[in-house]
C-alpha cells in the first residue's frame, strides 16, 4: 500500500472515530481497523478539526447572510454553529469535558476521580462545566462576529463573516492539535483494558505528532489570509497556556490522562483560542 493510501486510511478512520460522518460499505471495508491503525490515526485529530471547523464556519456565514443585520445576529449564528458541531461530533468532546469535571471536581483522590470518570451519568460538576463552556464559546464567537473594523478588509465583505469564519475554522484545528502533546508527554491511565480510547491514546509516534502539527500549520497558513499574524500568535498563545494548565492538573491529580481528558482539553483550548483572539482585537 502506498504512503498516500495509508494516509487516507488513517484520516478516514479518524473521521469515523471522532465524528458522526458515516463511513460504511466498501469504503469502510477498505479503511479497515486495527489498534495500530487507530493509534496512527491520532495524528489526524486536527484534520478532523478542519472538517468540523469548515462546517461550523459555513453555517455561521449562512446564518449571518440570511438574517437581518442586528445586534443579536452574531449571537444566533454562534449558537447555531456551536450546535452544529455538537451534532457533527456527537458531543464527543463535550462528554469528555463533563466526565473530567465530575471526576476532578468530585474525586477526593486519584482512584476515586478515575472511578467517577467511568460513570456515564453527568453530575453537578459536569453539568456546570458544560453550561459554562457553551456559554463561553457562544458569547466569544458572538463578540468575534460583531467586531467592527476587523483587519484585511473583512468589513468590506458582502456579509461580515470572513473574519469569524477564519477564527472558527482555525480554533477547531488548533484545539485538536494541542491535546496530541498530552498523549506524547503523559501516560494513559484508568481502566486500560476497557477503555475504548486506549489504542488511540496509548502512545503517539513522533511521525504522527508531526502529521498533526502539519495539519495545524496548513490551517494557520490559510487563516493568515483573513487574520493578522499577531492575532493568530496571541490566540495560539492563549490556547497553549490552556494546554499547559490542563496538563499540569492531569499530572498532579491523575498522574496521567484518559480519553475524557483529551476531550476536555480540546474544549478548553478552543475557548482559550477564541478568548485570546478577542483580546487581540
């Protein structure tokens, strides 16, 4: 099998694992499955963000184009685009955020926290984390969608969407690239025998890590056509600080990470990216 075919198989398996996009029939047979293939597909996590970000950005732009130009239009567009990404991914990362918040918030030690995180029920800490995360994401996207005088001639577009579309798209990619560092630097903990994320999160090779950062570089290079370099640097810096904070917390409380921790980190890094971008404006 050629390197290109192997690359496509790994990417499609990542899409199958992280989204609700159906990959069935002969295509699914060609992609196949093995723990090794799933492990290699981890490097394509940011590539899945390109699909999710493009879907969210397209819906945001469509809503802004269809609705009248009012104060609340960016808010409606932000809410609908956020809901769209949840539908696309099946709430995969939001579920990880809720489980992680329940475990770290309600667990009095490492073993108790990991036990709580296995429970599929959402507790008080998880519910609060979900509500606050959605509120933060929607409000920040609404701010970015309503900024006047954004750079690169954004305000001259047929509808004020180029800037927010670039922000949405890049945020989804970068926030899925940074958690790969957790896989590389921290051990996977928890019920390794039963964890569905074990093959994915067991380890990541330097080559797969390079693939993940290549996806991020492509997204950032294209986003630079609509966003100033300084804006991107500030936004990525905030996302990186969020990653360091999450990684430090996981190392101190859990001595490693679980699949839920990766989902929680993606959510926090995405919010931090939008927050940094809003501040840079």
